[in-house]
C-alpha cells in the first residue's frame, strides 16, 4: 500500500459490546454494508475524538452507553477503484448501561461466540475476530473488490496502539 497515492482518509469507529460468552452485533438496515451483521460505529465527525465518535455512534445505533471502551485494533480498508482509505478504530467493552433498542440503522442481537454469523458479515471479520476474542491488539489491512472479495490482506499483533486523536 502506498499511502502517498491516497487522496482521502476517512476515520471510523467500530464498537463491540461483550459478555463472557456473547457479543452484541447489529444487522445494518440501510446504507453501506446493508444486510451485514457488524459492530456499532461510524464516521468520526469533525472536532470529535475517535473515542467520542465511538460512544456517540454506539448510543445512536443501539441505545447503549459504553463505559471504559478499550481500543483493541485498527483496520484499514481500500476498495478497488476508490481513492478513499477507511481507517477503522475497533473498541470493545464489557461495561455498558442503557436499554437496548433497534434504531433506523441497526437491529441489535446477542450472539454466542460459537455462533457468530460470519457468512452474513464482512468477509474480513473472519480474519481479525479471533484476535479480538483472544484479547490481542491488532492492526490489519484489507483490499476489496466490491464488498465481498478480499484481494489482499495482512494482520499483525501489536504491543500497543496509537492514542486517540482528533482526525481533522
């Protein structure tokens, strides 16, 4: 990947609410990724830290408020023919409060870790989810053709991840 050729980098958050043997996923009801199960998150707004964006998006999409979000990964995505690089900061927490709701964008559902619906998720999830489930920090890169074919990828375990920053 030659980042100097990239014209646009967009910063996103992705949050997973966890229990000992379950993970909360949301079925995307509209827009990019419609019909796929995923964590909760979205574009970090101007003037917002990545952590603030993660907390806001989680609440907007499923009604929960996160406590003690821990950054566990950074994923970069490119889509063939698109100059935009998506930089996704992945968080998890076992501490949350609020009432779980279905929003206009997401239909939440708890999944047992043995029953994660990988065939109805982004294909990259099967590659990096095991790192998350083992509690390892990770950094990954995926190049897609369309939304279903990964052309190339790499993932590495990290000792630490960069601190949150205001993206703009």
